[in-house]
C-alpha cells in the first residue's frame, strides 16, 4: 500500500508576501539591516529579514533553527570532555595495579 504524502504548507501566504517585499527592496539596494543600518548585500539575509518580520506579524512561519544548534554543540563538547577524563582514569588505575604486583613478588 502506498502512503499519501501530506500537503501541509510550512510557510503561510502572509510570510511569502513579506519575503517578496523585502526581496524587492534588496534588489533595489534599499534594504537596511536592523541594528547597524548597513545595506544588506546577501540574498539569504534579505530572506531572513522577511521571515522575521512575518513572525512579528503573526504569520505561519517555522521557528528558528539557530537556538537548537547552539544547545546541541554545548552538549557535545561536555560529553567529549567527560569521556577524556574517564579514559585517563582507567589508564592510571591500570598502572597502579601493575606496579603493586611487581613490588609484592
């Protein structure tokens, strides 16, 4: 049996309109970034500005992915540091046992 593919849209029409408006400004060279006020030169940045404005308006837009990536990097770095410590403890305990056997015989 074949499964039907769901046709649920990720982005709403309101989001599409805001991105379209920002891209129009970007192409004309009039799009400015938020805090610094510099002219936007990246196509991806223009799309990101449009999506963030759509979120502020309450349009249907998926949540940002940047926050989840940062947290996953922090978790992986702590795991690797604990693994290193545990492996060094195992090696040191092995040396102590071997030195204890040599002195007793």
